[in-house]
């Protein structure tokens, strides 16, 4: 397939690189030439900063820009890619956002956390496909099958629920790791001492119902410890962490 990528961020980087192994990436579009060039060089594509410069002789355009920019980017590119299948990669953007503007619309959503720093295990990354037309859906499913062993045809409502769940499972838990690091940094204690605990927590949560394997002072109802931790955070003038601690402890106790 001949394809182009719009956006040169985290998802664009990882997706363009895996697709370029079997397909031809024609253009990489980004607002800044340096970003477009950085990715384009890695996948043998042209770097462009104007949508008018897009080569229309492609089978697929992948829009991997920030969620709030998806609609405006689609509106901009659609007139230049009239017969081309255009997909976005967002968990929380309904297919209608695209299909209202462009008839050959689809979604190619990877349920994974992408950073420039880390490698992606594509074979085990679930890919969620949706398309306005059956033929386009079949084409996207076939493409996804080349990358991952876990490919699903889900509708927008299902995908939106997955993304909401992913915010809890990934973004919030990572933010908890960051808060834990701040607590230790304040006492010059090495954060890596928590790694075995963090790994076991994730492992256990994937082997059992997470609610059943909850541990800690909140689930035990150990009020003395809960109070002491609140005092420690107050002493450290971390009112923000105090609030998170109280809300999370309450949530754990309500889950019982
Ligand atoms: N990161 C993840 O873990 C992840 C996982 C699954 C799906 N997604 C989805 O993938 C999409 C891209 O996410 P990302 O994490 O790759 O984002 P990102 O790293 O923040 O990159 C966003 C890209 O969008 C471009 N952009 C922003 N506003 C724009 C505008 N008005 N016009 C044109 N380009 C614009 C940025 O260009 P500049 O460099 O010029 O700002 C950048 O290239 C989103 O829909 C997101 O929900 C992300």
C-alpha cells in the first residue's frame, strides 16, 4: 500500500516505522518542517508542511495529530484526498467526526502508550478498527493483521469506553508512580526500590480481578496509618497529594 502520515508525534513515529517495513510511506506532514523531516528520513518519505503538497496517489492517509486538531486537519486535507481512505488513530474521537467530512473514513486505534523513548511490542498491541464502508473496514483489518495478533472491529462507543478505561489504567497509574517518586525524592530514597512492587502490582492485576487483590492500609481499614500518612503529606506541604491520597483511599474502601 501507498500511505501518508499526517502528524509527526509519538503515534505517527511508531506507526509509520512499523508500516514502512511492508508498505511505502509517501509523505509525512507536520506543521514544523524539522518534525516532519525527522520522521520522514526514517521511513523514506517526503517531509511536507503544506497539505496542498500531499501526493494524492495514495491508498491511505493516517491522521495522527492531537485529538483537538483532528477535525481541522481532516477538513484541510479532505479536498486534496477525495478518493483516499482517511483514518484517525484516536481512542476518544467518534468516527462521525471524520465521516461527516469525508465519505471514506475510518479508525486505526492502537491501545498502547506511546513515547519516543520506548519500543512498542506491536504483535501484542490491540488494534481497533472501524470504517464507514465495509470494503474499507476489510482493508484496514487486513493491514492491522500484518502488524498485530490482536485486531478487533469495534464501534466508536466501544472504543470510547476503552479509552476512558485506559486513562485510569495507564495515565492515572503512571501519575501515581510519579507521585510515589516525588515522595521518595524528598527523602533522597531511590525510586528503583519500588520497581519489584510496581511490577508485581501490574502482574497481579492482569492475573486476577484487581479489586480482589487490593492491599494496603485503606482496604484493611487501618485508620491510624491513614492518618499518619496524611500528617506526613501535610508536613511536606503537599496538599495536592493529601487530596489524592484521601480520594483514592475512599475509593478503595468503597470498592470492598
Ligand atoms: N500517545 C499515545 O499513547 C496514544 C495512544 C493511542 C492513540 N493516540 C492518539 O494518537 C493521536 C496522536 O497522539 P500522539 O500522542 O502521537 O500526539 P503527540 O505526540 O502530542 O503529537 C501530536 C502531533 O499533532 C500535531 N498537531 C497538533 N496540533 C495540530 C494542528 N492544529 N495542525 C496540525 N498538526 C497538529 C503536532 O504537531 P507539532 O509538533 O507541530 O505540535 C504533533 O505532530 C491522538 O489522536 C491520540 O489520542 C495516542
